[in-house]
C-alpha cells in the first residue's frame, strides 16, 4: 500500500494560513474541509514532496522539522552533463512518450529495487552505538527536538534496505547525516579527522 502523494512547489512561499493548514495535516494526519457551514474530515497521511529556492526566502522551521529528507539541486556538474540535461528536457517537451519509453527499463529497475527494499526494511537492525552517533551529530549541529535523530535512523535503515543488507553500515550513517541532520544544523561544526561512524553490529 502506498501513501497518497502531495506535491508542493515553492513551499517556502506559501501563505501563512495555508502553511499552518499543511502543518496541521502533517502533524495530525487529518484533513478538515469546511465550506458554507459544512465540515468534513477524513484521514490524510500523504507523502510530502516539495521544492523551494532558499534565495527566495527561508523555509519555516516548523515545516522543515516535519520534512525527513532535504536534497540540494546545486550539485557540481560538468559542461557535458549540463548540455545533456538541457537536450533531454527539450526532448521531453517535444516527445515526452519517447523519453518515457527510453527510460522505461531503468524506471522498472528502480521500482523493483524500492519494492524489495520495503521487504528488507523489516529486518534491518541498527546498533545502539549507531543511534548514539546520530544523536551526537544532531547535538553537535545544534539541531532542536528529536525528529532529526528519528528521521536519520529511518534513512540509515532505508539505505541499508536499498542495498539488500540487514545491518546499517558507516556509509548509511554518513548518508543519514547528510540528508537529515546537516540541513537542520544551526552550527556547522566539522567532526574531528579521526572520528568515524561506528561499525555495524556483528552478526548474531
């Protein structure tokens, strides 16, 4: 069963009233619709995917706190990569079905990986020392609350599941810190050079 998908473009520019309504839905899992004296409520726990440009305004902290993973589009790319991206975008505008057909095999492969990962996820174990590492990274970054650590643990386990592993590795922990904790950090304190994430627990 898949959660309903909610896509919000430029989430940092939402009107405060709409932002509060979105926050209420994400927090309570209930959507309330009121029109001309009629009030209807129904369960609503969507998978939120949103975009925003930090240069156009900061994302409200109470919304950022509810978002598990933050990705940046500002990744280094070569000249050839940028040309390829533009060519593909133009091709999609002119012949979208052709692009979908060309990428169908890759899409099916990714879909299969996600389906299998959901099954593996049930058996993935994270060691107490690894949880403590994530908590310490959040503390060092000045992250408020506990959602960051909870999300980071889930991301680390998901990374392991995507690779078909039942134990969380050092790389999984690093990925969780990068995707969950760093975007929330108020203090960017680099770890000591000799500090390493704890290893996965030994097999039973």
